[in-house]
């Protein structure tokens, strides 16, 4: 695998990861999960002994979950920018895959014809 092909494959992977992160943000429903956590926290805390270390540890873990969901909800507030970024990344991904296709075609043609692989200037 040549350097250019490695770089393009790495860029494809990074772009796909970025698109999946945006999809996760857009598809998430943090407010419903936030309400569930609040309800669960109240019910569980009432069953536990007040002032115990277990209650404090449980409440701290629930606070961390709640804060993560609030951050996710804040990220969703700018969904138009996220969708724009996703469309740009999708276009970039398409271009990268196209370039990888042509690299593979050149490599396959050279090996099919029995020619040694040498770097040559790109032709389009």
C-alpha cells in the first residue's frame, strides 16, 4: 500500500467517525433520558438511607449522567450547523472514496499487465 492510499484510507475512517458522531448527536433524545434519570434518582434516593456514602456516590454518578445529557441537549440546539457539517463531510467522504477507487484501479491495471509499480504523475 502506497503512502497516498494509506492517507486516503485514514481520512475516510476519520470522516466516517465524524459523521457517526454527528448522527449520534442528531438522533439522541437527551431530554427524555434526563427525565428518566431524574425520576430514577428520586425513587432510588428515597429508598436509601440519607447521609450514607452509598447515597452520595449514587447521586454523584447520576449528576455526571445528567450533566452529560445536558451537554448533548445543548449541542443539539445548533442542529442546522450540525446538518451542514454532516453534508460537507459526506461530500468529502465521497471524494475520498472516488480517489481511492482510482488508486485501486491504477494498481490493479499495473499488476494485471505485469508491470512493476512505479509512481507516475497523476492523470485525469
